[in-house]
C-alpha cells in the first residue's frame, strides 16, 4: 500500500517500529549483497563456461560484460523511476528481474541465451541497486541513518570483493550454473518478504519520466561503458569511435535535459559541490576495487606461486576487515559527524595502496596481511559516512536519483579502475620488455612487480586526490559553522 513520505514523521527509535525497520534493512542488505557479488563472481568461472559451451574466451567475456553494461546504463533511470513510482515498487521489480535472470542464467544451454539472461539480471540489479539507499533513507530517522547506511555500504563493498572467492567455492562443489542458481531461492524469499514488510511511499511530487532523455542516457552510457571495457583488451579505431559516439550522445542528452520539464538527470545537482565531491571519492574507492581485483591475483598466484585457494584466503582479508569496521563507522558518524571518519578512511586507503606498491618477492606474509588490513580499515571507515553525506544532501523527491547516481559511481568506478589498471600494468611491462604484453610473463616476476608498483601508486594518487578535496571541504564547512556561531552570538 502506498504511503506518503515525510521526513519529519519517520518513526524514531524506541517507538515500537524498530523491529520493522530492522526487517526492512535486512531485506535491502541481502539484495544489495547479491547484486554486488554477481558483478564480480563470474570471472572465475569464465574458462569453465567457455569450455562447456564450446566458445572462445573472447566471446565468453560477454557474460560478464552484458551484466556490467546494462547495470551501468540503466541504473540512473532506475533511480528516477523510483522517484516517480515509489522506490519500493521499482526495487521489487528489480528483485523479480534479478531472480528470474539468475534462473535463466543457470539453465542457459547456449552462450546467446546466457548473455541475454545476464542482461535481464543486470536490468534487475539496476532497479534494485539504484533504490536501496533511498529506501533506507526514507525508513530511518537522521540520528540512526548513518548506522543503517553503513550496513548498506558495507554490503556493496564486501559483495564486490568476495565475488571471486565465493565463485571459486561454488565451482568446487557444482557446475558453473550453480553460481547463478544459488540466487534463486534467496531472491524468492526476499521478494515474498518485501511484499509483506516494504512500504511503498508515494512521492509527493513525482513528475513524469523524460523518455527522450532516458533513451539518450541509456544509449550513451551503453556505448561509453562498453568502449571503456573493450579498451582493457584493444584500442582499435572502432573502439575509439564507439567512445566518441557515446560522448556525443551524452552531450546531446545534456542539451535535452536543459529544457526538460522533468529531467531524468537534474543537472542542478552538479552545482552541489559537496555532493559532486562525495560522488568522486566514492568513485575513487571503487576505482581501486576494480583495478586491484585484476592485479592482486597475479601477485599471489604467479609472482608468489600460491594456489588459488591460498590466494583466495589473502584476498578475503579486505572484505572481512571492511565488513567488521563498516557498520561501526556508520554508528560513529551518527555521533561525531561524517567528515572526520571519511577523511581518515581515505587516508588509510591511500596508505594501504602505497604499502601494496612496495610488495616484492621477499615481502613477509605478515607485512602483506598488515597492508591489506590498513586498506580494509580505510575502506570500512569511508563507505558508511560517505553514503550518509551523499544521501543526506538529497531532497526527499530526489532520493531515488541520488541513490542511482551513487550506484553508478560505484559500478563505473570499477570499470574505469579495471581499464586503467590493465592499461598501466601491461603498458609498463611492454615498455620494459620491448614488445607487447597482455599477460603475466613467466620467469620474469621482476617485470610484473615493477609494473604492479606503478599501478598501485596511481591508485593511491586517485584516492589522495579525493582525500585532499574532502579535507578542504571539511575545513570550509567548519569555518562556515564558526562564522555562523559568531554571528549568532554577536
């Protein structure tokens, strides 16, 4: 049943509604975790899929790409639909689409069917992921919102990090279809649970969907994200032309939105410097996640000769630390504000990346774990407060859009991080060896380690850029508060 949203009448803690809010949080958390996992779980199964479906590795990459493309292209539109029709309604459509897509993926007999099912799964993921934070923001009062959003941010981050490890575990006991079918019973339960507990609050000023703008946005992002993904493997004129066309359509989209009565992307939000900064820092952290998910397995399995299982144990250090710290950071931000934990988190994450850049063949495993813990602490401290800053800057009627914008920053950050990390790694290795390289070179670990060091210095620089901007913003806000206090007392 539809309910009108009014931030002033959201139940406070202790009034008997706490249990229902907790159930809403659990429902949203589980879907956020599943959607995030499925963005990274497939990579480990691609060789098996290619062999069993009788296709090349180049072709089977579309299983991963289709999900990523559709999610990124549709996620902003999903957020806007939530603002028009209600965030819970679009979220539930997303749950249903994701679950059906998972079932079809698990049963797919051919690659084209599998890719189409992954696209459906990605569309469902976009609808669910773009409205999860809006639902929580509507449900929780401001004095508890940071803690709740902390759990959501942690689920998104941990899901992206544990996907490969979880995929490997599932493959060890069943076929590749199990990676998708495991979502089905969970999705069915979450859909049934959502029907009973999620209140679809009717927006006060919904407006209408900007269809021309939505079409331009979807097509432009599809081209830009696809080209960015393809640049990981090739840089042909066709790919650059695709990127140029996507940017041209994006420019046309901006022109249309300037005159739209109900824009799908309210351009006015870009004048909110704080929101733009918080989106960039979110992008920067997921930029790192995308890049290091590709580079670190080479270090553990090739340079240090660990088994896949042993490498997986080291790779789980970051999600474990992030999962423990994240909710605590959310609760902390409710008491001390968001800027201090956000700044500390970004600094620790940058230090962690610099620490990884120093790894070599003789680096002790204790040092490796310590470095991963430092990065995990930074990631955990950053995510929840940054989420609160983002959602707290949104008007009630724009919660869906801003939540979708944040989800897009996460997903596109991973795409860009993977592309930049791949380009820097193989570009540097090629320069050292004097011939093109697109893989780990056996017998020459020092070449890889030198290139890896440069990759993580680049990652640290991106995070430090966000850190500097956040510190500057924090100092400006503090100065404004002191000036306001002086005027009030004077």
